[in-house]
């Protein structure tokens, strides 16, 4: 979800104005994904690198997260959504952790879309902690080195219970991954749009999904094999 700051700047406003309008896009996209029957939606809300932003902006983002969780909680329940997080959430401010824990607990028995917020998330940090916990297990003979394969690595990532990524969308015209789900996007389809996040609404989501529908996912095979 990129482009909040530029969206605000274009309107001669503070970056914060962009973030609060970005929340409206989140609301609309989440609801529409749930309506369409998408099973997993993961939003990159705050990266391990975002801490280097001005303190004021970080504080506003954290406050916005708390108020949005409070405000949107009912909508999540109405839409049968299960909320989860990936990332080092233990390092988030206590109020944020509390609010997250509350909503996670309240939505855990829902059976609809899995909405995952990537918070204080960085793919390299995720992979590092996976290596670390695997190293400890090897050292303590809980697992032998020969047993470390792709599925064992998967089990040590934050995304352990989630399926492969099918589609990754990045808004605002940047064509980079910025440390998001590096392991998991090995075969994801990538979609880049110039639209700034606060303008990324239902129609933009539909455009991305229609574009995805027309991709041929070969997973290393030939087109002929797939069509046989
Ligand atoms: C993305 O918008 C929102 C977060 C990182 C929370 P930006 O704040 O990165 O907006 P730009 O890139 O400055 O326009
Ligand atoms: Mg940005």
C-alpha cells in the first residue's frame, strides 16, 4: 500500500492526510475481497524499515492503526473475517498490541476471509528468525540437518499456515518489492499500478484481478504442457 504521502502532497496537505485516506482504501478493498470470496488478503501496513521515518509520522501511523481496529472491528465481524498478523508485533507499542490481541481473539472463530496485517514486518527479518530457530533445533538435535527442506523452512516463517501468494499488488508506480514476503512470492504474479494507494478502490482492485486472470501461470512448464 504505497503512495499515501504523495497523494497528500498533490493536494497541498500533510502526509498524515494521505494515511487517513489510505485507511478508506483499506476498508473498501478488504470488503470487496471478502465479497469476491478471496480467501487470503495480506496488507503490508508497516515495515521494519518504516521505523526510520520521522517520529511524528510513526506515531500517527500507530494511532491510526489503533483507531481503525477499534472502528472497523464490527465490520470485520459482519464480514466473517479472521484477523491475523505477520511480523515482529512484540516490538509494537503496547496499545497497538492490546488492540490487535483483542480483535484477533474476537475474530478467531470466523470462517470467512483471512485478513493478515504485516506489521513491523520485513522478509529478511522473518527469514533470519527462521534460520535462528532452526539452528537452535539442529543444535539440540530436535531436527537433523538432512531434514531441513522447503516445507520445514516454510513452517518456521510467519506465514506458516498460509497458502502460496498468487498475486502481489503494489500501488504508486514503484517497481520494487521492498522486503515483502521474499520467500513466498517465488511464483507470485506481480502487478504494479501508478495509482496512489488512497485512490486504489474497488475499480482498481477489479483491474488488478482481471489482469491476473489473463496471466498464464506455468510454474516452469511449457504452455503446451499446460494446454494438453
Ligand atoms: C504507504 O504510503 C503507507 C505506509 C508505509 C504506511 P507512503 O507513506 O509510503 O507514501 P509515499 O510513498 O511517501 O507517497
Ligand atoms: Mg512509500
